[in-house]
C-alpha cells in the first residue's frame, strides 16, 4: 500500500509544473494498473503495516477511487484548455485521491474518521472553485455542515470505544460486541448522512448540481460509498443494537427511495435527475446492509461499486451535452439522437445500467439486495416493487426525453463526440459489464 501512496505523493510536484495535465493523468492510470497487479483479493487483511492494510472490501473501494480520479481528469479537459487554474485543479484531485486511499486502507477507526473528514475539504474546494453558478457557495456550506454536524458525535463514540477496548484496530474490534444504544446511534449517524439516507439527503442534489463534472463524478462514485464502507466496518461490533433498531433505517430508506423516485420523474435538470436517482439507489443499498445478512452485505458492496461506475458515467454524459448546448435543461437537451447520433448508444448503455438491466453489475447487486430485504420481512415487498418500477420509469424518462423529440432550433445541425469522450464513457461502461464475469470478488468476500 505504501508504494502506491509514495507514487501518488511523488506525482504531486508534477501537477504544479506547466503542461503536465495529461502526464499526471497517465501516471494515475499507471498507478491503477500497478494496484490491480498487486491483487489483494483476499477476505482477510493483507499487506498489513503499522496502520495500513487491505482486505477485499478496501481493495474494491481503493481501486474504484483511483479509476474514477483518473477518469475525472479525462472528463475535465475544459479546465485544462481554458487554463482555469489547471495546476491547482490537479493538485486538488491528487490530494483528494491521497485522502481517499488512506481512508479506505487504514485499519484504525480513529484514522479512518480523520481521513473521512479530511476528504471533505478537497471536494469543497472543487465545488467552490470550479463550480458553475453562484449558488455553489450555499451548496458548499450545506455539504460541510451536514457532514460535520453528523460526524462530531461519532468522534466521541470512537473515544468511548478506545477507552473500553483499548484498541481501535478493525481486526480487534470484530471480537467486541457493544450493546449500548447511544454509541450505536452516534457511530452510525455520520455514515447515514454520508450515504445519504432519505431525510438527510438534501446536501447531495445541491452539491451535484453546483459541482463541476469532476466534482459530480467523485461525489457520486466515492463520497457516497464512504458511508457504506464505514457502515460495513462498524457493524461487526454494533450487531446487538443493530438487531433492535435497524428496522427504523430500513423503513425510512425504502419509503424514501420510492418518494425520491417520484421526485426524479418531475426533474427537468439532467444533473438533478441523476443526483436524485443516486439517493434512491443508496436507499436500497442501505436497506440491504441494515438487514445484517450475508446477501445484504455483499449485495450492498456490489451495488456500491456498480453505482459508482454507472452514475459517474451518466454525469459525464450530462456534461458532454452541457458543453455542446450550454444548458442542462431537458427542454433544450431534446432530440440528441439527431444532434449527437453516436452518443445515443452510450446514453442507452449507461441508462440500462442505471435501471439494473443485465449484464451489468447493478443487476447482481440489486438481485442480492432484494433477496436480503425480502427474507428480512415480506412487507418490504410493496416498497421494493414500487422502487424497482419507478427506477425503470425515471431512467426511461431520462433516456427518451433527452434522445427523442424535436431538436432545439438554436443548435448546429450535428456535433458528434470527441475520441476522448468515447474513451471516457467506454472506461466507465467496460468494467461495469466485465466485473459480472468475475462476480465472486464482489459476492464472496465475507
């Protein structure tokens, strides 16, 4: 693990030199492939050092972080071409990646908390520095205060755990079982806000709509997963309280998922629609995770990785349209089938992924989540039916409204994509469909 971190830190000075944008991006891809070759494909901690270690759960998340950060640079070519402080932008992304890799691969609960909070700062800079509208200040404040307010009690909980068990190592904590309701609440609430659970999700659509494309990609792909990853890490020692109280979160998430899906059906802003669909998907992940079953845990992990790739790809598509048309409104983004014919295939493939059509990884995740939630209680069947139906409905709405219809008259006749954009979309879609061929990595990690 340390070798990867050193390589990343040595890349940082490069980002401050002029015209090094693509070199840094290539270094990130190289680093990702090195990490794949290292192959920590094990369900116990490997590569263990004083505070770093990697099991399969960490491995998937770190790999996703590195992959998405490489693709963020591929998507943000406009920052480079308009010279919009591109060196600072690079440094910011590298710092963010460093913090993310550290938070996913640390074995210490306190250090995880530290890096978990630290990764908020570069995201905040992305939204405030490279966002679009003046409302980005409000979005940044929302993001900061929601997360910080929920996380401060968690720090107290971590102190309490340390005082009781004299260790904060995840591996040792698996042997403890706390039956203390307040501890359960403070440890888990920070992650619920980060997921985000319905009712504490308001920071997410705001942050997405105001963020630049790279900010949206990292928010959808990684920041939402920090919450799920944290829950998977703390539940081994909170099982007893979990059995008493988890029904509350499952209920809120399932009902919330249906309500958010209905909100999706009346969005006119492309980015806003994709952002709300993230909340609905994370609702089902949270419900499955809270059942504390084997299916639920592995399904949550699978869908988190699948959603990271799929949602990030959809944000890239929305941005590609935005760069051509100067608007994200569905009123203007109509008839793209005529305007960008070859992009329609990518819209179709990623939309299919978003509604969990085979052969995407989303399908595998959703099937195992449905299994776990229905085995937990039959009553959830009603909400799950609605959730799955509306999930298909708003994705079809997104696809058909943007691709069909009469093209806005103020546009050029045709404007197809660049090779860079096709590569970017392919690198989102390919792993999403490739991973299902090796799905034991996602499903058999417990």
